[in-house]
C-alpha cells in the first residue's frame, strides 16, 4: 500500500486540511470556518473529524496514512506538541494538542508553528524548491516568519526563532501588541501601512475616508498614481529592506520568500526593499540572495505541516 500524509493549517479564520502524497502533491483538500468562539474542545474535535474523513478517502485510494502534521498559530512546545499560548485562541493555554489528536486518531501527530509550516511548505514545494537555506516572511495583518536551514526549520532554544516581525526598527516608534515599540510589524504589515497612510494623509483627506481606509485601497490608490499612497508603499519597502539586510548579514540565506496579502502590492514596494538591501548588507550576499514572492498561497501551511510530519518520522 502506498503511503500518504495529512497536513492541517489551523488559522483564526479558516481550518484547512489536505491529503498529500509523500512527495507533497495535494490529492484532496477541505476548508471550513474555524469558529474560535466555539472553544478548544469543539475545534479539536472538528480537526479530528476532518482528518478522519480524509483518512477514509485515503483508504479508498489504496493509501496508508503515515502521520498528521498540524500548523497552529502561537508559541509551540515542539517536543511535546503543546500550544503554550496562541493570540488567535484565547482559551488555548498549555493545550496538549498533540496528545488530544493522537488520542482521537491513533496516529502520529506533529505540531508546528503555522508560519514555520508555511516556510517549510514553500521550501519543499513552492518558491524555494531546490533551496537548502531560506527565510520566509508573511506580510499580512501582522508580520510572521520562518527560518529554514539545511531544509529544516530552525526553532531556536525556546521554539521562538523566526519572529521577524518583532525586530526593532525604531527604538521609540509605534507601540506594538507584543509590548515593544518600533517593531517591523508596525510598519510593514497591512495595519502598519494603513497607519502610515493616515499619518501622511491626515491633513489632506477627510476623517471619514481615513476611517474606512484599508491596505488594499492604498495599493489601488498607489497604482492609480496617488503620490501619498506611493510614498507610503515606498517607505514600507525601505523599512522591510532594512530588516532583510540584517538577516542577510546574519544568516547569509540563499533566498528570502515574501508571502501574505501585502505581497499583492509587490511592484509598489520591492524596489525600495532591494535598494535598502544593497545599501546596508554585505555586497556579495546581498547580490546573491534571491528575493522572491511566495507561490503556494493558502496551500503553504498544509504542505509544510505535512513536510514537518514526514521529517519527524524520518521519511
């Protein structure tokens, strides 16, 4: 019987589950609302039910499920599969997610941070195919990241490596939800872009328009030639470039992959990002590091979770 694996991407909005071959090809997928307000017991049961349905489908295909990988947001204790704390799930405090799922499924289950899972997915089957060492950064409502070294996630001593969004850019800058000030997240995320626009356009645009401004509207205005919106996006690119230059000097990666919905504004910020990298990073690594957009989209987390499960099995 051929072998297969199941990958789960647990988000605050959507729960995605996929049946994959051990080569990373998605055979079947399922998506539904997470419904955070239901509480952890119902969410864990829903994850288990979705996995069980895909497992039944695998049997019909003549496939044997080797393991399950789950990408979950928050601080993960990798060795035990405990979700220590998750910003998206208020009642997930030291939740033994691995044990809960293994008890229900009678299958090996491996838990990984969601940004790390997406990084591994892009390295395995996405923009980083053939690349051994790369950095993945998600530019969404916040800024997340994952570091892949020698085709494996670098977790750090406490499992917290890759929190790129919380690198300090401006010591006395904007207050961040992490408790620090001036984090990259406050300048390069969707909400950071909106805040920058409100600051720059404050005296030129009505209060009502500013209240309803979104990052997508700012991209559209920039595309249409709005000088303020274009300046905001260029500044965002420079802020991102400062941090990427530091990462290049520190880790000397082969590639940096940028994902998340801010990636949709690629042409509006990437020149500023590359300019800052060339200005600040050592010349040779700056020239050789590829800066590319992600290509897996919403599939990255499921594929990477599956990859993490296979790696833990030693496959």
